[in-house]
C-alpha cells in the first residue's frame, strides 16, 4: 500500500533519506534517532536529506518496533514542595489540559514525572531512554534542561530555558513589569512583591520585571520570596505588612500565593482593594475563587503546552527553537 500524506503526495521513507544521503538505511536510522555510530559528515548529509525531502519519522512504527507505549513525558523538578504539588497546583492542571487534546488526537498518552533536584541526573537518563514521542519540561531549570536535552533531543520547555533547548517563551518579565506599572497608575506608592522560588525560571523573570519597574518608578524594593503555594503567600504577606504597615499595593508572582496574600491582608484588618490593591500572575482558577476575585496577568499555559506537544509530534525540534507568547492583564476586583 502506498504511503500518502496530505494532498495525496507520497510520504518520503527512511529508505528515501538513505538513498538521497548516499548512506545505508542503518546509518540513516542512527542519525534520525540521535544514536551513536555515525560520523559528523554523515550526520550532516542525512540531516540535509531529511530537510530536503521533508521526512518525518513514523512515531507509531517506532513505538510498535520497540514495544513501547506512545507517550509524551511531562517533567517537573520539585524544590522542597514534594510531589503533592503536582496534584494541587492549578498550573499543572492547565499544562495537562493543553496537552491532552493533542495527544488524544494521535492515540498517545501522557506520563507525568516529579523529580527532585538531587536525583535529576540519574532519573533524566532513565526517562530519556524510555521516551517515545518526547518530553515537555513543565518546570525545569535551564541547567537541568540542558542535561535532559543531551539525553533526549525530542524535548521542549514551557518555562524559560537554556539557549540550546527548544522552548515556548511567555513574557514573564514584561508581565511583572506591567503589573507594577498598573498598580502605580492606580495610585499605589508602597508596592510590595512576593516572588516565586529563587531557582524557579519563571520566578526569576517575574522578579526581574518587578525590580525594573521599581527602579524606573523610583520606588522602594519591598519584597520577599515565596514558594508558589497559598501558605507561602500568606506567610510572606503577613511578614511584609508587619515590616511596612504602609504597603498599599502588592504584586504576587502567582495566583495561589496571591490568594494567601489576600487572606493575610484581610486578617490584619485591612481591606482589598480599598487599603491594598493586589495583582497576581497566571489567571488560574485561584484567581476567580479568591474573595475578591484577583486582577492578574494571564499566562497562556494551555496554548503553550499544546504548541510544545504539537512541535514534538512533528519530529525532533531544532535546537534553540523559540516561540513567543504574550502575557495580558485581566482586571477584576482586587485592584481599585
């Protein structure tokens, strides 16, 4: 039976690639699968033939040949929060919501991994060895993303990552900057911040956006680190208000922490937004469940996760590939 693609055209096979590159089928297979055993010159010839012919590996055939389930792996590195964070944090439900329709459309499944930083090197090697369609790095630092990418080229990150790792990039720094500017335009002059974990890539970018806005506006940096959890937001907000009772605005680097911050503000006898305006980040379910509902910066998590999965299904993403996603202000009742 002929193998036809869209518009009835014959799809190129690995034999076509081997013939065009002047190599054996085995050599072409090694290059396409990033396996050892082929010189740099041969690899260049095979990749040129792949590009010229528009060849895409048949992932179903790969999986059947190996006896492995067709899966996309979803990986998060946890820092002191434990694997329970994956089940309770709305970020991950949004990642899965974006990915599931894509994998269901090709008869594949998702496999979720929570990895501690100390065990990452060994675990990454095992995950990479068993990956069939590839891996989406949902919360992995640039350094660890580089390590994983060495083991598995079929990798896409949806958080800020190393220059060599393919990634979907949201404007985290620009979103935080816009949030602080918005609070300032509303009349806030003592604008505090609750940052994400110090090593978290999104947290780092959001912190840099806050600091840039504070410098430009001539404000004082009033901030603490949090943990992207409600409890951490509550503790940090309470401490900030004890340090500086004059705080009249607060930027919080995720909605869950912002929900905790609202609770701490109201527990202190202050009102939101009359006494303290607050802006979160993500536009997750936590934003609409908070009382009052949160003004927040919308992170397009579902769109980024879907785009990352689609890119994996197309074959090996090019090293350094980038697609940019904007972050948008969503106004609700937590700002005056």
